[in-house]
């Protein structure tokens, strides 16, 4: 009887606020929040604070528009905390997605800005103007938040280490990795390639996302692998890379399809995913590819590499010369169909069992170490569910220090 009573208490409804710049499935942080809310709203009172809402909101979720500036990334970043303060209400739990406020109970660290900027300098990547002008200011604010907040969720051990090294945050950081989405109903490869316009008999490597994370590396590696083609799915305009593709002599083998809200067709058309990132807290695009049994080629700077077994469920570039390492991987995989099949099978198997038990342990640990009673439903989170789910963290309502 006592056990059942404690379980009922753990699943008591909680008033939870989620704070994010953009509620958008096509963005990593936004997509994480979409999946989180879709599950937590089944059991709790949820309020979403966002500057823009570009995805369906579950029934019953309260939406509060945050009047932050939009149009440029750093305009939103800089104006959002004050705009959120102006519309903020009182909640049992406030779960912030990075530096979106100076006060929260829990923050998921989707990036450690100081570590990202260091990686960009190391790779010789010029940051956009907003980051050059205001990056230092945001670093300091981000550091202050991570030092002050009660609990931090890190999507990888890599991020946990960066929080300690760059911001001095060592205690009460729980590594709870994102989950893998369920595989989609993908079209046949020949249909997918015909729809996108890539050769039927080519070896196709897929690049998805922000070009700053490694597109130039992929293009340089492509130059050394004559048989390979590169399929690029990105919001960025291809014009800025036109000179590079021509100078490298790979223009005829690069297929730029622009943004795809649903990249299922791109995954179906690809033989491998190439993700030579200079920095990634986790790498949701890699998780998506693995769920579709598309073997990834990743660097050790992607947090998800912690979940990949080299040569079994993916290819981890070990070389300091990343271009040479990616080229070697493409060359090997383009000629070894048996290895491609083994990695494809290994990727699908690794992505198959979403690590719900691990998520449950992480969240229960988080609950025990905070002033909240932790309880995580053990039901499978389903398609696209991130493992870091705030399904049943309950504030001790007798504690008068309620955060508004």
C-alpha cells in the first residue's frame, strides 16, 4: 500500500514551463522541446514560452508568445531573456533550453558556447557578425546561468566535461542522452534517387544541416573519392559554396536540394551520412540516420560518437587530418558493400532499442538529487522521443521558495 501511495505521489500533476527560442521540429533544440512536450503534456500542466511556434502544439498546452526580436539569430538570443521576463508566470518547474533566462530550475545544455567558439577558431571558421560582436557577452551570461541553476541535463559526456572545464560546473550535472526516432516508411532507393535527381549507380554520401559544422571538410574529402557524390540538405544558400565546389572540381558531383522538413527521401537515397562536425553536443541528425539504417561517418567531436562502435554501427574518424580521415572512410565504404551492409545493420540495431531504462535512471537520479520528487513513466517514448524527458518531476509544494 505504501509503495502504491508513493508512486501516486510521484506522478502527481506538475505545472511545468518549457522555455525555448523556437518551437520547431526542423531545429535540434526546438525539435527536442516538441517531442518532450508532446509526452509530458499527457500527464502535467504545461506552458510553452517561445518567440515562434512552427509545430503543432498538443491540446491543453498553454502557449505564451515571447516578444523577442526576430530576423537575426543574435537579435533573438540577446533580446529573449528580457522578453521572457516580461511575460513570465509562476510555475512549479521551469525547464530552460540553454541561456533563455537567468532563472530556471533546470537547464538542458544544448551547447557550451565557449567550447563551440574554440572549436570554430581551431577549424579556421569565421563566425557570423553577431557572434563576433556579442559572443563574449553571451558566454558570460551562459556561464552565470550554468553556475547558478539547480540542475543541468547534458546530452553527452562531452558536454558534461565542457561545462566543468569552461564554466566550472561540476556538481549536479546528469548525462541523459537524446533518444533515437523510430524508422520511417521510407521509399525505395531508386524512387528516392529519381525524386532527388542523383545517379542511380552512384555512391551517395548525405550531408544535412549547418554548413559550418563540416561541409567544406566533406567537399574536400569528396575531391579524393572519384566515385562518390554528395547530397546536401541545408537551409543555407548554395551560392556561397559554388566557388569552392568548382575549385575542388566536384561541382558535378554535389547535389544541393535545400531545406527538407522531412528528410526521409534523402535518407532513402543515401549510402552513408557524412557528419564531419567540428562540434556537436549530441548529433540528432546522426541519430535520425542510424534509425533509418544509414551508417554515419562522424568525428569524435560529436557527442553521439559515445554511442557508436567503430566498424560495427558507424565509422568514427580518428585521424587529426579530418579531411584525410573522411576521404579514407568514403573510399573504403564506396568499394566495400559488405562493410556498408554491416554498418547499416549495426546502425539500425543500435538505434532500435531507445534507451528508455537509461533515461529513467538519469531522471530518477536527477530527482533524488534535487528538491523535486522524480518519477519517469517507463512507457516507450515512441518516435523521435528524446531520452531527457521531464515526465514527472514534482516540486515539493511545501517549499516556500517557489520560483516564479
